[in-house]
């Protein structure tokens, strides 16, 4: 938001600039302005006690966990986040390598290391790869309608489903395999919802979808935490620039405001804070989240914004993404596993049926990414988007844990036993192990049958690797 700065120039002291919001957008604006001699009077008003916004790294599970932003998408020379991270020495050798920077991903999430169906069995990697090739080829096609006079469908989701139906005509497998294909495609739809930040791809317009520019480079993370970047940016600012715990109530603009400490000088902007404090300025850069603007639009600006700007804020869509962290006493996945896909067999990319959220919210979960090992802790990070993600926010940790562990994704079979794989006794022990887990889940007071009774439970066998060990949120 700008106004005339002739008075500021006349005073010879330079314009006063306020930045509202201390996320990476606000910090980036402040850092650039502070480097320019024309802007010696700058303040960043942050509502909370910390800077960084949605970039937030915490020490949990014995290591660094990204509560907010996770990856650098397209880490290459055209990405300013990558450039700053490299400059500050925040990246590992692999991420900095020229080879990594040249990889073309097309903006698509890589194939999972392993895929499990909700029935407990693994899904053929070849089948997953086949469906991924189909899905991402169609996603690439959606970007071709950017400058088209008309589109074959209003939304990305409708276009994808239309094309999938046409491809289905050539599928020759038995019905069960066809249903599994549609379930895999449904998972890929959910992944794309996370990528696009939406509840459904039916809500994403097809025509402008190609505006998004994909940068080269294989997505990478910060070994020491993403927040190291915003901490370094903040450290580069003069000490008096950041003002914390200053939530803004109203931005008064297009006015003529005075300040006792600057007699004879007027300011076109006055930022009023929730605690009654006021900051006059010549310019204000607003970096608050879109959701906040939508919620406070009628009271946040005085006078109200021009109609076209207010309408733009109201019409721009946005979604909710959440993470779920599960901590395990020991891993059930292989050492080289990076991404576990979960395919719900009773879902389909072509079905719009919406069961009650409380009964099926967890089926929007796309899977889990394996975090670096934190000593004795083994941690998975799951992603979920949309209304299901918002519903999850209303649940307690205990309710989330129950939904993710009761009768879901429990694995048994000889291949899941660490020391007795390929044997019938390993298979039997693995079945007992999972049964005991369910018993412990539902009845903490349940007593196991006495040893020696008919088909009694065997004692736990050290080294057992199967199932989903009890997680702790």
C-alpha cells in the first residue's frame, strides 16, 4: 500500500515504512529495504513472540522436526530460498551438488519407497508406477490450457477424471485390479490436493493452472531446520527493527496523521495495534496470511479497500494442510525407505461420495515420509489436506492416535518378522503379535491366556519388525 512520500523527502529523513507480519515475506521485505539507504526508518510488527510465520522448526523426538514448511521446492539457482540457504551454509552436500540442481521433477512427488493397501498387503510397485505415470502425464496436460480460448472442463479435477474414464476403456485386468488402480489414483489425487493446498482438485480452475512455474532441482530439506533460514535473515536486520507481540487491529490509510515527536509532519498511514499502540508511516507492507485477511477484511482497513481489491481477497481460494507425527520405539520399515504410501482399497478417484468426516477423515492421509533417525526415536511424518485436515484439528491427540491405530494398517505375515521371516512359525508369531496389539489398544486390562493353553500367545520375540508399533503423538 503506497502513498505520496514528498513530505518524507522534504524532511530529509527518508520515509517511514511498516511491515505487518514477520513471516518470510515480511522478513524478506525488511532485509531488502534495510540494505537501501533511502529507508532508514523501518519497523516489522509481528503478532507473536517469534519470527518465521509458517516456517517453524522444533526440537522434538530427539531431533529437528519441521512443524511448518518442509522442503525447498526446486532447489536450484533460480530459487532465491535455495540461494540464501546456500549462502548461509544451511544445506547439505547433496542438495548443493550440481547434479541435484539439474534434476527435472516436473513438480511431481516422487514414487513411494513402498505402498501398502488398507487391507494390510503391499501393493505392486509396478502398478503404482503405472498409475503415477498416467496421473502425472495428465497433470502435465492440464498446464497446456493456460492461454487456450476455452478449456475442456472447468476444473483440474473434472478434467483428470474425464481423461481417466477414457483410459479405463483400455484396461483389461480383472475387476479387483481395476478397483485397486482407481484407489491408487485416488491417493495421487490426495497428494495433489496437498501440493495445491486445496480440499479437492475440483475446486482448482483448469485455465490458470499452468501459471505455476516449476523450478529444476530435487526437493531438499534443511539438516538443521528450515527456521535456520529465517533466523539468519532476522539476525541481519538492525536490532530495533523487529517488534514482537504486536498484533495489528486496523490499518488506517489515505489519511493525514500527526505524531507528537515529529511536529509539522503528517503521515498518510496509521497502524493501530490491539494493545492501543499506534505507528504512523508513509508506507505499509501487509504480509499477513490470506485467511486472516478474509476473516478481518471488514475491519482491518479503514477506509475499506477498493472494491476490486476486496473482491480479490474474497474470491482467492486457499486450503488447509496438516502434518501428523508418529514416533515409534523401533522402525518397521527398511533402512533405505523414504516414503510410505497408503492406499485405501474402498476409495476411487472417480467417486465423489463423501462419508461423514468422523468416520473417514483419515483416508485423506496420503502416506508418511520417514524423518532422519533421531537416536532411539523413529519418526514418520504424514500429510493431509482439505476439510479432513480441518476436522482433524478438532480432535485430541488421543482421538487422532486411535483413528490411526485401530484396525488400520496392521501388518502380519512371515515377511514382517525380523528373525523368523520365510517360516510358518514366523507367520504365526506375527499374527499373534498384531492380535496382542489390538487387545492392548482396546483393553489395557486384558489378560493373555496362560502359557501352554490351547494356541496360547507366545512371548514377544526380540527383533520383531512388522506392524505399526505403538506411536506416540
